[in-house]
C-alpha cells in the first residue's frame, strides 16, 4: 500500500535470493521523508554502498560505504563526512 509522499520499499531478486533495495519512512508530522537505498552488493549479498535522502524543504543525498571481513561481519563503515569507523 503506497503512502502519500512516500514510495514503497523496494526489493530485487537474483541468484543470491531476494535483497532489500530501499526503505521509506515518513515522520508522524508528515513534514519529512527519509528514503534509504541499498545500491551495491558483494557476491555474498552484503550491502557495499547505500544512500539516504532526507527531505525537509531540500533534498540532500548521504552516501555510506561498507566493508566486510571474510566471515561476513562488518569491518568498517564510511560515513558521508568521510569518517571511517
């Protein structure tokens, strides 16, 4: 069911199964919408890059990058500020 001003989340399927590709959140006061998109995946299906759009008068994309250890656990995340953790 689509919500006004907020598209449904997205999914894609392939050899690795079904992957979540987008999530949309609308705040209770309906003045802000946040959409997170999962754009790049590795061979195991782990998210390598995502972006977030937050709308409240202006739309600004924020890009996040992820790296993983061989066991699949998260090794690092790079934030829009370019800080890596």
